[in-house]
C-alpha cells in the first residue's frame, strides 16, 4: 500500500490557521495511521523574504485597530483586485516560494492560509511541479477572494455561503466541497454529563454556568463584561478564561466577587469547559464558533473582525444559535433573557446541534488522501 506525504502551508497570523492544520494532521493520523505523514510549514516565518517574514509578529497589532484591518480587507477583497496584488508581489516572493516547494517534497500541498494559494500555485507552475494542490478554507462565511484560485484541484469550505463565494471567484463547482471547519478531535466528542463535568472541574452546580472567553490572548472586553454580569446580580456561576493575559488574570483574581466566579489563565480543557457550561460569551472567531456548535453551547458574541467575521455573526444569529451583543449591557440582557426563558435557551441548544459538524476534520482527511490516490503522476 502506498504512503503519502502531505505538506500543509499555514502561518501564525491568528490562531485559526495553526489549529486547523493541527486538526487535519490529527485526523489524518486517526484515519490512516502510518499510511500518511504530514508536515506543517509557516510560509511567512520560515520562507518569506524580509519584511514579509515578520507578518505573524505584526498581526496582533493590526487587529487591535479594526479600522485599519477593515480597510485593507475590503480594498483587496475581489477577484481582480487580489489578482493584481498577487501579480505585483510575485517578483518579490518568487524565489522563496520555489525554495519552499523544492525543499519540502510531498505528494500533496494543502493551503490553510488565504495568502498562500496564488504564490504557491504560480511557483508550482514555474518549476513544473505536477502534484495536486488543495485549499482548506478556515474562515467560516465571509471568505476573502484570496482563498480561491481556479487552478486549485480541491477547495474545502465550511459553509454553503463560502461555497457560493468560491464559485463567484470562478472556481469550478465540482472542485468545491462543503465539509465544515477542521477542529481538534477532543472538540468533536459526544457531549458528556454536564453535572458530572462540573463536579470534575470543581465548579458549583446550583446555577447556570456562563463561560466568558477572549481567545488565547485574552482579548476583548472581558473585564468590563465580567463586572457587568456581577453588578446585574444574575443568578449564574461565572467562569472567565483570561488566556495569556496575565495582568487581567491578576486583577480579576484580586477582586472580591459577589457572585460565584472562577478565573483561569491559559487552559487546554476548553472542550470540557464548553460541555460543562450553559452559555458561551466570546468573540466571533470561526474556530470557537464551530467548537461551541459541536458542544451544543449557545453563544453571545461581543465582537468580530470587520469584514472577515461579519458573516460569522449573521450565520450564528440567523440560525438562532446565538445573539449579537457588542456592549456589556447587551451581553447581560442576552444572558438574562435565556435564564428567564429556558425554552428559548433550549431552542438555541438545538440550533447549535443542528449546525454542528463534528466529523469535519476526518472528512477532510479522507478527501485529501483520495486526492492523492486519484492523482496520476505524469
């Protein structure tokens, strides 16, 4: 039986590209074991010329100024505009992209980053590399035109809305597969017993649990929101995950809370936290949304990256899986409404379960290996 080597191209401009790559590799191992080996390459950090190689370091500062992010996103989001931008930057990227492909021989190249597609495909043509190329789109709904190229052999998207954008960018419909977003296998397990999980975590079980998160870096209005929930004296138990924001954790730890509250830093038990909670308060990141859907956990969304995550909010709210509440007082109102109207909360839980795609990563793994098997070397 043949062995296939798969190269995944990502970059740490946001946590989603790395976590999606890791989820795909995990699924490949679970589905195919030693028949497949996979390697991750950060195209910017490891291969891009200066100053582009600093893009991962610049990303956190850029997203902290949403107006700048939105301007750049909208100015480049269009098939002709992104083609012009790619053509302009190609002479600068040509040598590094060809070196990346030549230095990492494989049977399939998979991009999980929108800025990887065009330069890699062009480099492959330049060095007459005949292996297949696939794109796994890691944005949920509002997908940028940079994700799509007609030359791609396979485009895997998370939603029907993303599929329509791909087709609008002239990708052949038969190449586009709606599968879902790849998330870690621990986020795809059947829900456990909520009460047993709370006991395991040493959480109180007398009231609904509100899980307040701000991503790995603890971004967003976590502090204001936590205090707003406390001041409203809602009958909830509050769990706040500060991520790597150590100063925020210290401030919250030092506060005397009037409601039952547990403060965490960076955690690796988020799937368990989601299964043990009743309501998630979070930004509209695609990975977090999909993990919450898999856990059947209704969401209150408090922020989004303009342009890139606008569609995520619409997707969650129009499907009744969550509420958009961009201010602490609106977050409190949303939580109070679900507590006072348990039938509405139950409806939101059912909506999450309907949207969930816990098999996405494994389906993606099977599609990628199928692409390898169907490729006939010339």
